[in-house]
C-alpha cells in the first residue's frame, strides 16, 4: 500500500489534512504518494513534503494521549518535530518544507555535488581528513558512532573517500543523492529559505525541541528560527542529539513515520535505549 494510504482511508482527520495539503501544494500529492511510481516519489517537489506529511499526520492521529516530553528530527524531520511540539502549524510547516525542497533543488542544479557514508572511523579522523582535502568536503550527518556522512563537490568526495579508505574506513560509499546537503554548497538554498522562515510564525513549543545544528534543546522561538535557517549548511548532529536527550532523562523513543532508520541509529548510540516505531495508522 502506498505511503500514508491507510491513514487517508481509515482516519477522517488524516483525510482532511491530506486534502488540505493538496490545496496548499497546488497538486494532488496524495495521488503520487498512494499510487505513484518510485520515479514519481523521487521528484524534489514530492519527496520531502511526502515524508513530512506521513510523519506529521500519523503523529496527529495518535490523539491527545501522545504527549512527548521532548522531540527531535533528522534533517527534514526537524520540521515534523517542530509541528509535533506545537512550534509550527501544520500549514506553515508544509509550506516551508515545500520551499526548502525547491530551494535545495536549485542549489543542486547550480553546482552538481554529492555525499558519501563513511563507516568504521572515529568522527575526529573524518573531520581532520576533510580539512586537508583541497576541494569542498565537510562532515554532514553525525548519524551514530562510527557512521558519519560527508558532503561536498564530486572532486572533494572522491579525494576524501580515497583518503579515508587509506585511513582504515570499513566503507566509504557514495550515496545516490541529488547534491551536497548540509554543506556550504547549500548556501543559495539557505539564503532563499531564510526569508521564508523569518516571515513564518513560530510559537513556544509545548516541549523542548532538540535541533540539528547543536543537538541541544530549544524552546525560544527566535533561537528555533535561527537554528532552522542554519540547518541547511550545517551538519546534522544526530549522535549528539540522542546523547543529550538521554542525558536529559529520555528513556523511551518513539519513531513516527516511514521506515526504522532512526530507531536503528538510536540503538547504535545507546544499546539500552527503549525504542518503538509507528509507521502505520494505529486506529
């Protein structure tokens, strides 16, 4: 069954939100999510809004009984975390995600670039190697200990992968992505999205939101905006986020949305962490 189709068919509230999303986006994203091909779903204007919609609408169907003490999201997921925490409205969150996707696509077209996953090295080794490459390449996603994604120009990624393999990386695998996300090459997208974020109302969330740029909790709307703008060119500090949440008392993590990637990363960060995954309508 297509992404979110069970939600649409079984929950009147979900159906209403999906239809509202169709109106906001100006095309029927539900048709592409429920019946579209992989190629349809890979379209920039579809991928990010589709993931956002699935996660946020699923969280809303959990009802008043779902009251997290803290929230966090990986990259795009930060927007879902902000909506779930009440800092962003559903409508504004979707508009920003759509604008973000299109701005990132433009940046990718301006300067073709890519990313690579480095497995089996300490973060500091990867960071130092990136500094010594004579091309654009930076740490982009601190996913878990021993797994760091780097981002940059094709030349920078090639040089870094070769160097990091020499240094003992178990894997240095180029990723099938559209560009160098969370790197300086996304500066045009950051600049474009900054104005939209500045003009969007952000409320004080009902619980702390741990943001990607530092992995620390925030509740101040002005700081949340600043971090959201910085996110496009800054690395995603997911390892640090989970470690800080655990240090602040988190003892049970619920991943909401398609897949179980974050659950897997959390388990690698702390094997004792309790996790559950909700990827379909709970009814």
